């Protein structure tokens, strides 16, 4: 075997070990879900705050447009 073949074999072995580890972790999660041993879900937002804590994007304050000024001085520069 050449050095490059040994390196490739080592890389393949590492990939297989990572896949086995991930598969075992997934099997543990599925087993945990099947047996019902998982923490309950908790809503941290009180129901009284529901309308005020809407998860929507914040609104930017409107900025005055200097070109759309309606003052008489701006429309008639006498």
C-alpha cells in the first residue's frame, strides 16, 4: 500500500465511524421519544402579554420626507 492509499483508507474509516456515531445518537433520540422521557414544553410568554408580544418584525419609525413638505414657504419661495 502506498501512503495515499493509507490516507484514503483512514479517511474512509473516519467517515464510517462518524456515520455510526450519528446513527447511534439518532437511535437514542428515537428511543427517548418512544419511552416518553423528554422534558415538557413550556411556554415562557404569559398569555396576558399575547397581543403585545407578537413575533413579527419591528416597525421602523417613519421619517419625514423633506421633498414632500407642505409648508407655504417651501411651495412659494417669494
